């Protein structure tokens, strides 16, 4: 084996010559794959995305010959630093994502390693089957990653761990031997080769394996050699599960499928504390729940702090158990629930059999890793000591001891977890931002003490996420030196040259090495935005991303928005996480991304729609739209900007000019030559239509109206530039609905512009001046108790959000807060209006596309309730329309814009009945529908006005 690492160009060439097609050593790729869901940052040299299992083998061959480490990676949601490495990172999720076969009779599935768990569930569902293990990351984690970590999830009580559900594996060992492992291997092992060596090694260590390994279900730390015992049939496939890619690479897998009862229900139990909930858990297990999860009030409060989030009601208490029961009927679940209630000893309880209500409660638990990333006082909380487990009978004792340990170290944590299995997840506010050396030392001191605590209760430092870089060094707290030596000997059998994921499990890296956030410098100088939730620190803001990867999930099916470009491209750079990683690298010393103007930064941000979806859907509160605005500001400050910034970015200014001769402007833009020149000058794709300017703006019409009566409470109808110049009929309908509700409508002056187009193009100095004027104009109304009702959701959202970032730092903070508090959507105001009832919409089918900013910043719940109260049948479309203001019309974005629209919106509209009403409050959404579907959409105000 060659020991000297070759230059990256040589490594790249060697991989290409070996037939590996998708190989990338760019600064962008290295930044994207520098971290996973953990604290750790390790820059790879090359990223490989294999299209065929043979390419994995070829990559391993090149790495062995060159002496370059190889790290396997699925979705990169690993919390312990299992999926980062300094050599070649192999991403199986891009191409190796097929479910090859479902054998309903044998109840098995044959899959590629990069198959997302939820995709396997979807393929198995028509056969009445499912894959049992169900991690909280099920909508983005891969089966290969689950095999690597021996993932368990919430329903391990009912279905077991991944190891319990693996039937066979196709692998290549670190030494290059390809093995097909299955049930037949349990009969006998070949007398030579890797399996022969392994059999001989195990036969000499039976006593150590029997006494130290496999002591309870969640002992997943180290190698699971208990599966190699004679009484367990020498099951090598199961033994490789949880080896974290250090012994062999998974090329394919056959997994067991299980049947599922047709009905599920929840018993939600409230207790005085988490420890009290843990004490009650053992008595509930005799009722055979499929899941028994613990929640703490701190994590629920974190969800309540997320703007526009909907938090379901929970029973009285500060700690909860979520007990899931299954049955053939709802009545059977309700009968079993009575038994659970009798044994629970809870303060309060709730039995849930409605699937939608149950899903809302489960979402709290599934978002735990992200929600717990902030403490109650807003400080960042980190993984690292994340998923320790103890026997369930000792869980309450362990939690009390753990809380004492946190206090002794002056730390806070937000615990939750799989209480039925004795597994506790927690994020802790390690002082990693207070100086690299001090922070690392504090981290090491705590996890060392925590490992000793777990060992004292007979537990495991990892209960499901694996050991990785975070816990491999701590294995000495729970295993004897003899067993640790046995692990090294097993590693030598499979990977004698130590090519696969070095530094993990065997000869471990120190727990404090390569901690990403400990090396992150503060960045506060010269910023245009307040970044008020992060102490004005842009570095802290972008490090909100912990890598949990929810942005890689298909959230649109459940009404989510984040991240619309990911389903369209399936590229890591087009996830919120990928963009955050590149921005983190921009601020990190010695990385491949130099500064604000680096091409890697702008490549990663190019397909960010500034939709704000992540600000709500990301459980850690990442707001990529804000970060993008800051980047564009810093990049183009005092420099020539793209043409579209001068045209589309200053659209209100040009619209005011066009309003002087709208017919002439429209005639020019609709002519063949004039339209082409207008698009070219504005940086607009030639395939796009140009919206026509209204012959008369709303404000002109309003100025000529008869003076209204002075009766009724006042309301300020804030009309934005888009509505005023392109859709005055929407403002007219809004005024009509407000007047019919008994309000006296007044319209603030035209100078009250939100500056949105300046914000999205990073022209933040101009945006601040514009917004400061607007806030000053609207503040007296807010102070007088006059509601400010916005028409366009994106502009209304600016008053509720961006204004606080832009104006708050220049002396207008109090005014901006008051204006934000006084700004309402039409639905919010109407639903709070005493005596107002909506006109009947009985029999009306509504296909609703909430504007992204409406869903993310304002919340669409009031609109949905209003429509349902009126009798309408509502189908809410998830995701984004794909236009997003100027983004979708700009050159270079058209194909992705259309692909985004095709993901949810356009199919929903095509499948709607001919008489269905398409509802879209956003001007962008209506424009996209008109452009791509030829379908006229209505604003809520228009629908209500028509219904009257």
C-alpha cells in the first residue's frame, strides 16, 4: 500500500480512469460534504457519487492503492460525525436509490444503499407491508445509513432495530473482498478468507463477547459481535450493521418487511417532569406499545417560539409520554388505551385516534433534533452527547443524575427520546463559541463525565446513532481493554489497511478534534441586517444549521415549503443545509471558500428562491432568505450589479414611471421587438410573459371615490406596489370586504413601500431607507390601534419580519415592533371581528396555494379556518409556485422554476374540478399560474367579495 497521499488531480484522474463517472474535487463539493448532522468539520479531498455498485468497488480500489481514506455517506444526517472524512466521501443517495424488488410472500425488499426509508415504505405499502425501524429522519435518511448506524427510531419497541430487520447484505470489505451475506451464512463459514478468519477469532473470544456485548437492546456502541455467537448462528450480516462503514461498504441490502395493523392511536400522558415520565415507563411496556416516547416542556416551548408554527394541545404537565398503540379497529385501540391509562399514574392524559391530530403530535417528536438546538434562553445547543441509553428500569434514576451532571458543569440541555427503550436524546449548550480551546476543553470534560455516568447505570454511550467521532474515544468507559483490543482485531480482518472511515470506533480520534462550531469566528462587522436572534453575529446565524437535513425531505406533501429547489434538482447544494455549509466554510479559516464573492457561495445561493420556507420548516430556525440578502449586499456593495438588480430589483420605481403612460408601456412590451428588448434589459428569460400595467392604479381610483361615511372602526388598507400597479382589482375587493365587515377603510400614502425587491436583490441600504419611511408612516396608525391590513402576502410579511432586521438596527426598532404587532392579514382581521360571519362557500371546491411568505412568516391557519367555516372544501397545496418574485423570471432559472411548479401546484390545478376556485393571494403565484397553466387564480378578498 502506498502511504504518500497523491495530489488531488492525480486522485481525480485515477478515479475517472477506474470508471467512476461523477467525481468532484471542487471547492463547492468539498464545502458541501465537510460536515454531516454533527459538530464536526472535516474537509474531504474528493466527493464521489456512484451510479452503480461497481463504482463503489472501483473507488475503494483506487483509495487502497493511493492510501486515501474512504468514508461512506447516505443523507448525511449522522449526528456523531460518522459520515465525514479527510479523503474520499462516497455519497450513495444521488443515484443508488432504487427499490429493486418487493417479495410480498417472503416479506422482504431488495434495495440500493441510497434508498430513502420513506421511499421504501411507499413501495412496500401497496403490499400491506412496511420496513419496521422508523427514525425521526425517515423522510430523508437512507437504508445504507441506517445499516451503518444500526438506526432504531421511535417504533423500535414494535419492530426492532435495523439489525433485527436485515436479511442479507452485499458488501465489499475494506480489503477488497466482495461478500454476499445472508441466512445461509449462519450454517457454516468458509474455512478461508475473511469469514474464516472471523470465525476463528470469535471462537476464541466467546466469553468476552457473551459478558460484555448485547446486554440490552439499545447497546449499539462498538461492534455488535454478539450476532457472531454460535447460538445466534454466526450472522455476519447483522454483525456488520452498526459498524459505521469501518469494516465494509454496503452495495445492496435485503431487508425484512412486516405487516402493520390498520389503525394507530396515541395515549399522551402528562407528568410533573421528564424523570417522572421515565419512572412510569416500565409499567406501560406490558401493553406492547409500538412506541413510547418522552418529551420535555422545553422542547414544546421551542416549537411555540417558531413563527407561524401550529402547536397541538397536550395534557397538563411538564413531561410527557407519547404511547402508540395499534389495532384492527379504533375500538380495539380505545380499549387498550384504558389499560395504559390505568397503569400510567399520570397527571393528565389524552387519547388520540384522529390520524391528523396524531401526525401533528408526532411532528413535535420528529423535529426534536432541530427544536432542541436552542436552549430556553436562545443559546445554541449542540449534539455530541446525543443518544445515550440505559436499561429502561434505570431510566428515571439516570435522568436525575444527568440533570445533576449538567448543573455541575453549568450547562443546559433539552432532553427527549425513546423512553420505552431507555434511550435519551439531548442537545447541550456547550460553550463552543467562547474561545476554541476553552470550549473544546469544556466539551471534553462533560462528555467524559457523562460516559462514566452511563457506564455506572449499565448503559451505552450510543443508543442508536453510532459512535462516530463524538463517542468512539469514550468506548473505554463501558468496555474492557480486552474487548477494545478485540474490536481492533476485527477491524484488521475486514480492513487491514485502515482505509474505511479511520478514526471511528477503532484507534479513535479525540472527541474534541475538528469541532466545527468551536472554530467558527464571530462575524459582526459591516453587516446590513440585525440578525437579531443571533446577537448580530452572521456566523452564529449560519451555524444554526446543525445538519439534521429536514430540507432534503419532501415536505410539500404535508403543506411545507422548504426547500423548493431541492426536489427539482436533487443536488445537495440546493438544500438549505448545503447553502448553510458553504456559508459556514466562507467564514471558516483555511477552507476552500474564500469570501462573500466566492463562486462557490453564489453557486450555492443561485437557486435559493428567498421563499422564507426554511424560517418556519427548518427546526433550527435557519432563514436562508435573510442570509442570501446579506451575501448579495456584501458581494455587490460599491460594485456593478447584475442588470436584473437595477430593473426587477427596483420594480416599484419603474412601475411608478410606467403608471404615467401605462397603455404606451404595455403596447411596447407586447410588441415582438419591444418585448424582447424589455426582457433582455431586465434580465428576464425570453420564454416569460410580461405582466401588463393596469390602466389605472388602485390609488388613482381610490382618490376619485366619493368620501365615505365616518362610521365604523378604522382600518388601514396597505396597498403594495404589485397590487397597485398590476392587480388593483384585488385591492378594490379587499376594500369592499372590509367595508362590508363594518370597517372604515383608509389607505396610507404611496410612499409606504415595503422595499421587498430591494431586499431580495441585496440592495439593503435602499431597502432600509424605504422601510424606515414606511415604518414612520404606519407607526401612528399602529399606535392609535388602527389595524394595518396587507393585501400582498410577501409585502405584509416584510412588515412582520424583515423590517425588524433592517430598521431595528438604526433607531427604529421600537416603531418597527409596533408596526409588526399591528399588521394583520385579511383573514386574521376578519376572524377576530366581532359579529362577522363569512359568506357561504358551501359546495365550493378551493385549491389553495398559500404564498411562501404567507405560510412561513404570517401563517395560513386563519385563512384555512375561514374558508372551512364558510363551508368550502379546501385542498391546500404545499411547496412553492416556483416564481418567487424576480427569481423565477430571471435568465437561468426558468427550467427549475417550471420544475418547482410541476412538483405540487400545476398537478393540483390540473386535477381540480372545472368549477374549482384556484386561490392564490400572492401576485407571483397568480402570475405563475397564468404563465404556465393559463388558469386565473383569485385572491381571498376576490373570493369573499364574489360570494357576497
